[in-house]
C-alpha cells in the first residue's frame, strides 16, 4: 500500500472548513499531521473549539494548535453573518471545553515543515496570517512546503466580500501578499470555483444528509450559510469553497481548467482591498507564481464528498 500523503491544514474553522476537514480525515490516502487555527470566519477561540470538535467526531487523533487571533495590520472582522454566531449554523453543537495541543500554531507550523521538508502539503482554508508569520519567522519555511493549496481569492471576478475581493484574502491582505511573494509553490482555488462547481442543491444536500452521522453533520451545519446564499449570493443551495479546495489538494487531477500565472494581492482600501489580481495576459512582465484553478470536475468532487460523509 502506498504511503499516505502528509497534509498540514491551516483553518479559520467554521461550517465549510469543518466539511473540508472531514474529507481529509476520512480519506485513506491522506495523513493529517497537524492543524493550525487562525482567526477569520469566527474569533480564534471559537475556531479552535470547532476544529477540536470536528476531529473528535471523526475519531482523528491529530495535534491542533491555536495560532494568530488577528490580522497582521487590519482590524479583525468575522463572517459570523455567513456561518452563524457559533460558526456552525447555530444548531446547538457542544462547541466548548476542549483544549488545543498548544497556543503557538505558528511555531508548530514551522516545526512540522522543518521535520517534513519537501514531503508535506499545506492546505489553507482561511486568512493567511499564520503562514505569513511562519515565513517572516523562518526564511526557509516557504522552501519546505511541497505544495500549498489555498482556498482564497478568485481567478475571475467577482468577489464575495467586495465586488473585487474574496473574504480570506480581504481579512488579511498583507499576509496574503507575503505568501504570494514568498516563492512557495502555490495553488489558488478561489471562491469562483466553488460557485461554478461546488453548489449543493437542497436535493443533493438531502442525499448527503442521509448517508450517515457525518453526512448530517456536514449538511446541518450549513443552516445559516444556506440562508446567506439564498439572500446574498443568490445561489440555488449552498456552496462549499473549503471542501472543493481540499478536493483539489487530495486529487490534483480533479482540476479541468487551470493556468500558471502571476497573482498579486492588492493592499488598498475599499473594494480593491485584498483583491487577487490575476495577470491573465502577462502585463506585469513578472514570472508566474501560482497555479490558478478555474474549474473542477463536479461529479468527482461530489463523489469525494459523499465518500467522506458515508465513512464510519
């Protein structure tokens, strides 16, 4: 049997992050070496508790470290209007009382990649604050990462927090800029990919929910997100940005449309803050620094999601 691929997950854990974690925990080809938590969707203490709870219900024995509780420069803003006040759909889950492995997620990130140099993948599901802090603290860090698959930005417009920007990069654009200029092997699975290929209709949600306890967990926790998508993003169902990024991390050949391009992060104010500027035509004359994913095989994604949700 082939050796499992090693993943480190960096997450601002809320409802869709939790689904992505289920997909990683329940995939037999993946070993989750550790998790670092960052403030984003919800404040850091809540995000940490959600990560601990998700690992617990999956039976995953994995170190979970609390990391940065705010952006490098910007004032902290959450997405609790999207995911619920508790980050998990406000369905009454027991999200408290658990203790993380440590409260130094950045150092844990550095230590793990130093020990697994060139052999471990980084999957980021939230703002890039922890990763940027690791790069600043350890100049070699970027070179130790085999692949960095990010849920963030958009390959094509629009954004979901401003007309130009996606939430994760908008929360901490300075961190995102540090990561994109680091030389790390980056793969960007933007919100536009989720809207194109990871919208879960109510009928599909019912199918997933019927698969078992994990299926119910993955669907029921999207309760607030479902209403947000109905009213704000005008989707026929709810979309799953973090899970489709995780699917690309697990199965790189699931991508059906991509390009290797220069991506730069805008640091301005207003609508441009946190925009992922993709240089489609080479106008910057700078070397490509990112695999930009445009589309993913939807049937394979749904199959991967169902397999995770039916696992015992």
